[in-house]
C-alpha cells in the first residue's frame, strides 16, 4: 500500500541528489557543508522511522549545528538568461500548464484513490496525490522541453541553496507545535483564555480561537505549529465539545486564520524573508508590509465564516 512512507522516500531521494550535486559544485566554497546538510535531511526522510526518537533527535541537532556553525553557501550560477528568454518566447504562457498539472493531479487523485483503499492509504491520499502530481509534472516537463533529468535536479539544488536552512523551517516548526501540545501548553493557554472569554459567549470563544491562531502563528512562524496548541486550548474543549461545532469546519477555517498570521510575520522566513532576499529587495520586510492589508480583512472574513458555518 502506498502511503506517507513512500512520499518521504521520494523527498529523501531528491535531497540526496542535492547533496551529491553539491559535492560536485567546485564553485561553492561551502560545498561540503551544503552536502552534509542536505544529506542529513535526506537521511531523516528515508530512514527516520528506523532511527528512533533518539536518533532523530541527534540528527536534528546535527542539522542545526551544520546550519549555525558552518552556514550554507551558494555556487556560481551559470548565466543562461539567453536560453531562458529563448524558451520563454518559444513556449509563452503554455509553460504555466506544467504548474497546473500538480493541483489537477491532487484533485483527481484525492477523489479516485479513495475508491481503491487497497492501493493508497485512505488517510494520506492527498499527500500521495501531491507527490504523484510533482513527479508527473516533472516527467511531462522533461518530455516537452527535451531536457535531461539532471537539469531538473540541478535547478532544484540551486533553489535549495538559495533558500538555505529556511527550507526546513516549516517541518521544524510543525514538530515544535507537536512538542508544545504534548507538553501541555494548550491547557495553559486554555486556562488563560478562560479568564478572558465571557461565560457562555460563543462569539468570544470564536474570536479567541481565530485571533489566537493568527497571533500564535505570528510568534511561531507556522500555522501547523500553532494549530495543536490552539486546538487543545479552545478548539476542542470549547468550540467542539461545549458548543458542539463542526470539527471539520473548525479545523479547516482555524488553519486559514493561522495562514493570515503567516502573511504578517517575518518569523515565516521561508515565505516572507527568503523571497525578499531572492528578489534582492532593500527592505527585508517588504513582503510582509505588502501582505498586511490583505491579511487583516481576510482574517476578519475567516472569523465570520467560522462563526457562521461551524454552528449551523
């Protein structure tokens, strides 16, 4: 049966290829540091289940040590702007069709794989479809553009080197959220919120949950890290158990509230700081400043949607 383990293996092989290509990049003065970082990440993806809790903990410490002490470097990128412009002029907007392959595959796969539970794990159909969509888009792109597979791996490695350690920030922060939840932080936050939310006020509980998701996401930089804490503090005990809200709506719209917080924080470095660096903007917070006017009304809409849809 195809499940999350196979998806991790595919991701691990990509990171392993990046590590191998980093070793061959003589223009990068820190190529061995890059190779060690992406190699350790590949090991966690491919063999994380076999390493155990202690092994994975040591591996994470090693990743942090490599990133903090040595730092990742970037090699000299060959100037192929003429080739890129030529391909762009030749194919035009049809190139965007490749990007559409992934969401279409995710949608179709999510619907179809549920009919064959013996083939794909029913709990992981979306992630399996996402991985399949990425591989399918890669295959179509290589066939259409008549390029070699190593070209895609090189471009992936170049992008990873440009992003650096921030590429694994979502995974780290999501893990941190689980750790906080297991440590009982949700109960602590829930006790604090109970002193603020008026008794019997469903609107107050919804406001605390939606705003809390946004604010906690801004602090931690990732909605996946905020969700376990806010769900344990307010979502489950108040909105679901006490007010009998729809769990699916509360979970989904709660995450959307968290994503609004992602738009407004530099802590979400991979979304907000890295693009500013790649675009060589003078103001590192320029992306955040542009997103705030969109995030605030969107947050208000999501809270209103949560109040209306979760308790129908």
